[in-house]
């Protein structure tokens, strides 16, 4: 048991150290997280499948983006994904929030100015 406590303590110290150097107000939600939430949406926005579990991912992502920095980060990731993922129907992507019963304050589009997202 003593052998497992030391590695766990080292990991805890590392996590606390990393968290202490991240500037306050910096987004905690990265593009990898956004992709993991929205992965079930890919078949729908590319026209190869149904809406399926997409709305759960959108709702969970919306709930996770609590700060302005988070929302701007998510917006930037969505913007980049919409522009860089081949075969995405931008109309379907833009309509996802309303399809899932959400009202987000910006359009999912490569032309969105994410710096204005509150």
C-alpha cells in the first residue's frame, strides 16, 4: 500500500503544479474535448447517418462551457472543425443547437467571430 501512495502523491503534486501556472480565465475546454463531445454528430453533419446521440453530446458540451473563455474556446474549435472537416454540411452543423433544443449565442460557422461570444 505504501508503494502506491508515493506515485499517487507525485501525480497529485504534478496536477496541482500544472493548474497553478494556467492563467485564470483561460479556457479549460480544449478542442480535443469538443471533438469527444461532438463525435456522435459527425455522421449527421456529413449526411451519412442520423442525429442519434448527437444531442446528448451537444447538451453536455453546452453545460461544460461555463465561462466566457470556455465558450470562446468552444466556438473557436467549432469554427475550425466546420472549416477543416471534409464533407460537413454547414447548414446542418449550424442547425444542430436548435435541433437539440438549445439556443446558443452564435452560429456554428467558419465565419463566426468567436471573440464576441460572451
